[in-house]
C-alpha cells in the first residue's frame, strides 16, 4: 500500500489492483527462502484448460478422470433431457433441460390459475355475499314497515318527553299544569310563555284520554294517555306512569288495566 506525500495510505481500487497484476499471474512467496509459485489469473486459468476438460488424478496410482467443462457438459445432454435412475431397479425419470421445460409451458396462460378459478368460491367470498344479502334484507324490511305503527311509536316517544318537561316546569314554578286534548292537537294548561309544541307530527294520530294532571305535587298519582291510529283503530300505544316514575311507552293498553 503506497503512502501519499502527506503520509496517508492510498487503498487501490479493484480496477487498479487488476491492472497491476502481471499477465501470467501473481507470484506468491512462501515463508521459507526460495519457495514461491505463480498464482494464475482467471483468464489464464480458463485459457489453460484443454477443450475436453481437466484431468483430475486421485490419490491412488493410475486413478484419474476428466472433469468436463460447462460447454462440453451442455453439448453432451440429450435434447429430451437427462435420464435419472433411482435406487430401485427400473425406477427412473427424465429431467428436462431448460429449453425443453420452457417449450412445454402453455401459451394461453397459467393452467393452475384456471383450475383454481374453476374450483369455486372461497369462504371469505361467501361470507361477504351473505353479509350483503343480510343488509339488503334488513333494508327491505325497514322500508316495508307499517307506517301507522311507526307514527304511533314516534308520537308516543315525543309526547312522553313533552309531558316530563311540563311536569318539571310545574314543580319549579309550583303552578298546577294539566295536559288536555284540543281540536288541533293538545295543550298544557297552566304554563305561560311556554315553548312546548301543541300539535301532532302525523295527521293519523289521535288521543283517547282527555285530561292528565302533571303537578305541582311530586307524586301525581297513576296517569295514562292512549294514542290510537285513525286509519287503523286496532293499533294503539299507551303512555303511563305510576305517579313517581317518568312516563313510559307501552304497546299493550291492557297492561295498564291493573294499575291502581
């Protein structure tokens, strides 16, 4: 390794090292005096091989064989491939060459992928289809739901919230508040400047009860309001309270028959 003028070492590159090698090879000197040999380069070693291959001599006298080169080995292969014989008698198969194997591939596509597609659907694909069908069925069921029953439930939930709001205002102001039916809907008597709505959302709903007391006492006694569908009178829901708990919606009016 050479030293520069500044005293630092210069490490040669691979190209510089190869260019510095003599054509015949590098001379390697061993430890003892006068012991040296020339290590040939790759180009010198390949050029020195005989065309038929290198003769390898074994340890015992007279035992040798010729190791063929790559060109000789490829030329010696039969066109159909090399026949490999297994351990048991009569068991053999032909190992095709690269050219033979490439020529045997189908031109129209991969046969394995076609078999896989023709085999059927995977479990994941079936689960996705079942999930889509379930969602579609649920959507159709919701769209075909009876509109009169939906309107009754919506009006009952809304009226329960309004009754509890009026009940709370009656307790805070200590003013008696009553809920009653009107020609256009309902009203809260006793509340002044109240922003509570007084009309039904649907024109197909009417109330069967007349007057309900909402306060100002904390315990107002059992109260109930029955909402009926005008188009289907057999459909009805009931709002009820035992006087302590809030109004709740009950779809079976007969459930309040035993309320004290």
